[in-house]
C-alpha cells in the first residue's frame, strides 16, 4: 500500500519444461487474476472508510459528503471489475482525497511481458494480446526476456555481453529499458555531480528546481543555495571535459528558479 507504482510481470512464452500454475499460458487471465485480488482489497478498504464517512455525512459535514460521493463512485467502479485508477477526480479536492485513500489500484502500472529469447526484439502473439487489453489504461508495456537477462549477467566482460546482445538483435540489456520505464512511470530523472574524487548520480523528481535538487545531497545545500553551475549532458558528452565546455561558453550559471533537466551536470554554490 505504501508503494508508488506496480510492475506487473506477465508470462508471455511457451515452454513445456516450465509448468504454469493454471495449466496453460494465458497472460490475459493472469493479469485479471491479480487485478481482481487487488480490486477486492481496495473494495474492503473503501467499504470500511464508507462506514465512518456515512456517519459524518449524515450530520451535515460538507467535507464528509464530498468524500462519500467520491467513495461511492470508487465502490461502483470496483464492483464493476475496474481498477480505481479509472476514476477521474472532478477537482483538486477529490484528487487529494483519492491520493490519501492509498488504494492499490490507483497506483500507476508498468506491464513487463516476459518472453522467450526469440521474441525479445519484436514480441509475440501474447505480447500483442496484452497491448490490446491495456491500451485504454494509460500504462506502458515493455518486452523483456528474463532468461536471456540472467545469461547476460553471468558473462564477465562488457565485450561478451555486447556480442550476446547483438546475436539477439538488441542494442542494450532489457534491464536498462526497465530502469528507464520505471523512472518514467515514477516521474523521476537524474542529474550528476562531478568532482576530483568521484562522479555521482542523484535521483530527483521531474520539475524539481535547482535548490530542491541540491537538497537531495544535503539539506544545507538547499537552505543556503546561492547558485548552480550547470552543464547540459549533451554538451559535456560532445566536448569531453569541463574545461572544454567552459572554453566553448556552454557552462551556465542558474539561480533558484532553474528547473533541472535530465542529465544535467551541476556544481552548487551555497552558504549556511
């Protein structure tokens, strides 16, 4: 219930040596099984909350009446076999209430289709079925060959891993695709700090300002923020060093209102 998102892995491959608990491969059924379990749990939560809210609403409490109306809509949705994420809040108050309920089926979902090695590039009939089923869910579907990923991790050298990927027709490991998809789902991004001793990557929310991003390193950085020296990742990659970036006039000085971009290389000035 405390999680921010759900990654739902679905079996999308045939293999007689790996027995499916339900006897045959059917990702649509598997998805619906989990959906029903989560919906029933949310229904239990909603009905418990309605018991309290109904009493308050009867006394004329306006906030309770608004909450009751929203809970009633969610309950009807769940009883219809749909997830709570399909309930669209009508205003800011409802949006905040819906979030406070912490319902499992309001969490954003990423569907991972676990396929055989031969289907790692283009998917297969099972993947097509999943994509068709979730097309209205506003959810991303990615294809991943978990068996192949396990084999890749056992290879010692980078060259061996790249050769393995090329033989499969892939340009990168599926784990990289999964990480990017998860970041997108959670609305996260990365910026870098580069010093003499180390280079570090820091995870922040998309839309965070420079002081907010600095606060991820240490709260003093945010409190005493003065300015940020910023190099776009593309510029750093093109010029190859901080010195050459400065020579080209590509280093920028940004203030408190600057919205950090994905991949920014930053150096913070602060005083506490």
